[in-house]
């Protein structure tokens, strides 16, 4: 796995700063003050918060297939902070 070259951070007032806000709706420094991601992601221990009860009634939540589903959802979804870092 190759490490991506880190790009320089734009400064307030530069066109890149404004462009980032225009594209993504938040400033480049929006998450600078956090030390950990406060947004929760789905896990096999908290899936009830993410899947409606009406849908859960139709699923076998103890099966290996369901556990794989939850792991895939955890891996493929991003919190707002994770998406910000990717942007």
C-alpha cells in the first residue's frame, strides 16, 4: 500500500479555502478542534439505533449473515468527520 502525498492546507482568504467551502458547505477547518469522532457508526452492539424496528422484525439478528451485513455497513458508511477528511 502506498502512502498518498499530503497536500498543503489552504489558508483563510486563499481561493482554495473558498472553493472547498463552496463545494462541501463547510470550511476546511470545520473539524480542527475535535480529538475524536463523536458520531456513532453501526456495530453489532448498537444496530437497533440504525435499523427501524419494523425492519428488524423481519431479520434474524443472531445470524452470521446479519453480522456480516452490519460489518459491511460499518465499513462502507462514513461519519461526517470521515467524509470531511476524505474531501
